[in-house]
């Protein structure tokens, strides 16, 4: 929710959580009217830090479709590191797609 007017600007959730390995992936969706203001980066950063510091996670991941410059900027601004391309790892309505893998680990807090 946006503090100024209590409007929902997006949603963030975790998926592919491996409790034994203490790793998870963050996914998010933003309302069109809320894009470009840094809300996604702020939320991803806050959740990633909380997962590591408060819940003992060792690794948090983001997966970004190549060419999605807005999501790449979110990953960069939230302090994630690019690790590489996961070939044929995603699925959209048009079929299979590659995905960029970005990660955040405890060492990134320093």
C-alpha cells in the first residue's frame, strides 16, 4: 500500500521455497500506475533483508525475463547479483523462455 493514500500498488510473494536449504525466490507484480517510483525495489530489498536477518535464509533469488529492463533495474537497486542465464527455464503464454538468475545472500549485506 502506498503510505500517502492507502492505495494498493503491487503484490510481492515468495515461491520455490526450500526450507531445508533456506532459500526462496521472490516474485512481484506492480500496478501500471505505480511503476517507475521505486516501490518494487524497496519492497524486494526489505523482504530479502528480512528473510536473511530475521528468518535465517541463506539465499534469495529473483528470476527475470531477458529484455525486462524494469525488473532488471529492480534486482540491481535491491542489491541482487546477476549469476547467469537459465536456458528454457520459464513459461509464458507464448511458450518457453530463458530467465536471468539474480541472487541475494548474507554477504551482500556488508
